[in-house]
C-alpha cells in the first residue's frame, strides 16, 4: 500500500481502515514501520525509502546544475525547486527531505536552497567580482563618491549659511521692555504741557491790550 502510493504518500491514519490496525496502537505501528526501514514518515503520510532517496538525489542534482549555470547565485527558491523535482509529490515529503539534507550539512535551506559548498563559494565569488569591478573602474567609483560627498557638503553649507543669516536678525530685533509704556506716557505728558504753555503765551498779550484792560487802567 505504501509503495503503491508513491510520491503522493500514504496517509498513515488509513492503516486503521485499510489494514484494521487498532486506533490505540496506531502510533506504535507507525513507529515500527519507520524503525524497520519499511517506510519514512513525513508529516501525516508514509513513503517508501526508495521514493525518499530518489527525491533527495533529484534535489542535489538540480542544485548542482543550477550552481554550475549560475555560479554567483544564492540558490534556487524553495517552491521553484519543488516544482522541478517533486511537483506531484506530497509537500510534507519534500519538506522532510530538505530537513534531512540540511541536518546532514549538505544543503542550506532558507527562502532559497543551495548546496553548502556552493553557497559559501558564491559569496566569495560575488565579493571577488565586486573588487574586480572597482579595480577596473576606479575613476568612476571615486567620482561617484565625490558626488555623494559634494551633495552632503552642499547641504551642510546651505544650513550653515541660513543659520548665520538668521542669527543677526534675531539679535537686532527689538525686545519688549516693561518700561516702554511708562516712557511713552511721560513723553505724551511733556508734549501736552508744551502745547499748553505755547497756547498760554499766545493768549496773554491779547488779554493785556483789550479795551476792558485799558478802561480799568484809566
């Protein structure tokens, strides 16, 4: 039955209905099958060791081909790898194969899957390629660095200029004083008194020369 299921896997819970295993002894029966090497458990399904080993071999072959074609690549996306080598198989079997290969130190399995030796080599090769490009085009690199530095310098110079321009204006602006109101009132009083004295000076001569004043004198 497990062999007939192939890559799709045989649901081990079906041992109860298909074989008549006592549900209370189901876990023990599955454990016995895996311990004896008759089956590999992956999640809720069982597959034969032959199916499982073929899957791992196909994965390693696909990864090797990928790294030979693209030596700077970080690996193959997980879902893309599954579509290539195990499209009709059960997802739990694929994940179990990834887990076993990663635990053995054969692959690196994250968002992308890569062979361990190829993963480290790809990082080193990318670093070497970047250094080679920088050496081949040093002038462009230095010009780009100067442009970036110049833009940052221009920004700082503009901020400094604005700060210097705003500082004198702030220093020269009149500050309110609590005696300003008193000073204004005093000045208004002095001005009012001056106008009163001038008015008195104009009226006094006319009063002395009026007819009433001459009759009083006579």
